[in-house]
């Protein structure tokens, strides 16, 4: 019998999607990394690449909804890979109208035969044909509001409750729905080498349909094609980056010849933007806990033609053993966080995270800020940012930091105030995914008096 967990590639996109979904379940791997690795490893045809991405993300994003649809048709226990195959199949039947349902069933049965045996194939066939014959139960059958939002958007109830408490039911519902929409393809133009206008012209010649971004002046959006596969990218004209992720660098209020510390730098998107805003003049020290990730920063800097960045690995909470107190003009603390703002890019986050995980991260975030406090010069600026939407990690962390250090004050985010549609409140910026189709992100800036 074929090992059902073994990665299979015989030209079958659904087999590949099933293997990715199983690895995510078994090893809590990140979907975006697995997708990229699978596409490269098997040199998947461009026409199949889109379907593989759709099947993987769609099945993950709607997992709880798919289980709700599947539950009435399952009698007894199913192996994990069989359940994943059924989710994958029901996703196609319900959400992908261009694929004939009978073709979905046929393909699922063939996969079940290859990975299992005739008995499993018969079970898969029976369940899926029952789904086609009877249809799935409506979500309106769920009478409890919170449970219905949870199942409808496929977010755990604890997360929905937490968001309702922090943002209200309307915003929580909108955010959960937005998380199930595909992320936009955005990039930042390298001002050291090009302008937005010239880069858009260069991309157009390569068949990429792109326009100016909505918020950050250096940003662009592409509606088709792959920016990473263009000559413009290879030649260092742009960096793949979400618009929200660019905002912390703007808040640093950078000038040439400053000494800047990026405490949690990999893969280097913000680090290289810092260099570009400083015209590659000054000293930029990029640190990350994992040494192997520094190569990403270095290779990106080389591609972009940047020479002002120095990298070093290690725990950034212990940087006082390397640098003198009060030695930096600017410090970016893009802190490790729950990642609840990037769920649409990594749908597995909403199933893998717990409230206890958030509590542990708050401690690390506070320690990083305390280190930054000791390393920043008087009148220097610390920018704290996360890619989460959680109050405790964001505004809650800011309040704790201010209470602990009376000589620290919030800096008005003047550099961001003219960027519609940013909603800055109490000198802090919380971007939610539904605000302008970007990642959820938080930004606050501090000055040491």
C-alpha cells in the first residue's frame, strides 16, 4: 500500500495539494513556504500553479466550514489524510464552479486508490456522491451568532470572541471574512535605482499589469503575473512587500548618515527600505535570532545595490553585550508576534495559535522594547510594529512600555498622517485587513526625552 503521507508528484495537482495540506497538519509547517517549495521542486507548469495555490489556500481557509458540510455524511472514524482529501474535494464542489462535480469525485477516488486501498476509495466515493445527491446543510441552521460567524468564516470561536471584545461584532465579522480573500501582489520600488513611473513602464514591457499603490508612495500593485520572476525584480528595481509592512519604516523619520538598529530584521524587507530612505548613507545594523536567515537580508541588499547594512545573528534581547548604551539614532522593533494580521497569507495560523501563545509573546515583546530603550540616544526614536491585530500585543504593549519608562513619550505619526485611508488614533496606527486590502499591522513610535 502507498504511504498516504508520502509526497506524491505524478503531474497531479490535487495529489500535490493533499501532500502540502498533510504536511501542514503533521508538522505545523507554513503554507506559503510549502507551496513555493513544491512549485520549485517539481517545476509545476504555470497553468497548474494557480490551481495548486487555490486548492491549498482554499481548503485551509475554509477548513471549519468544510467540516461542517462534511459531518452529516461521515459515519465512524476517518484517517487524517482521508478527511483532508474529502475537505479538498468538497472545497472544489462548493467553491470552484468551473470544475464539474463528477470530475472531482472521480479524481478523489483515484487518489484514494493510490494512497490507500479499494475500501477507502469506496468510502470516499460514497461520501462524495451523497454530498452531490443531498447537498450540504445551510449555515443558517446555526442559531448561535458567534458559532455561526466562526463556522461561516472558519475562525475558532475564541478568536471571534476576542475580536468582538476588541473591535465590535461588525469589524470582527468583516476581518474574518477578509482573511479568506486572496492577498494582493504588492511591491516597493527601489528609489536608489528607479522611480515608480519608470518601474511600471518596465513591468508593462514584461507583460505585468501594475499600478501605483494606494497608501505608500513607493508601492505598486500587480493584478497579474509574477513580480518575482521579472527582470525588474532581478535587476533590483523592486522588493516584494505588503503596503502595511512599509509603514513602520516611514514612522522612523529617517535621514542620511544616521545609525540605525533593526532588531528583528529577517527577511530584510524593512531593513532594505531603511537603507533606501537613507539613500544608502549611514550605518544600519540588522539582527535576527536565526543565522541562516541573515543570508536573505544579504542577498536582497546585494540585489538592490545596498552597501550600508551589516548583519549579525543572536538574541536581540541581549544586544547590550554588543553595543554601548544610547548609541543609536533610530531603532526598529518589528517584534515577533501572533501573526493574526497575516492569516490570509498563512491560514493555518488561525488553527494553530492559542490564547496562551499570545501571552508568551507579550513577554518577549516587552523585553525587546526594554533593550531598545537602553540602546536609543536621547531624542532618538524607537518604532514598535507587529503584523498582528491583537490589542494585548499592540496598544496594550505600548501602554505597558510607557508606564514602565516615564522618560518615554509617544511620537505623533506625522509621516503617516497624510496617507489615506490610515486611521491613526491616540498616536498609534492599527491597520485591519479590511481597511485597504492589506495585511493587519500595528505601528507606534516612541521618543526618549
